[in-house]
């Protein structure tokens, strides 16, 4: 199987990742999940337009399609693409 044959379905593994700095601006790419290295809160805007805050432990993976990360006390935030 080549990389071109990998699925982009919601349950498929991520193919890339980006570092995220919380901001009111949209993410450079919509992400299919959020990883946090250090515990804390993360406020995101979902694909559906809902703004919601999650309290996550260190090393957590949030499998949620997001367009924005607007605030965070968590550290080491990465977006999975």
C-alpha cells in the first residue's frame, strides 16, 4: 500500500501534525484531532461551529475536527491532520 492509498476517513490515522499556538485566528489547516503534551484546558471551535473547553491530562488525544484553538492552559499542543 502506498501513502496515496491511505484513507482520509475520520477513523484513519493522521498523516501530518502542526504545532498550535492558541489564537482567535483560524488554524492554518482544519485538524482532525488535538494532542496535548502538558495537562490543562483547551478551548476549541469545532467543525460545526461550537466553542467548547476541554480539561485534558498530559498526553491526551482529543479526536475532534477543529477549526480554531482559541485559548489554552495546556502545553505542547499539536494538531493532527
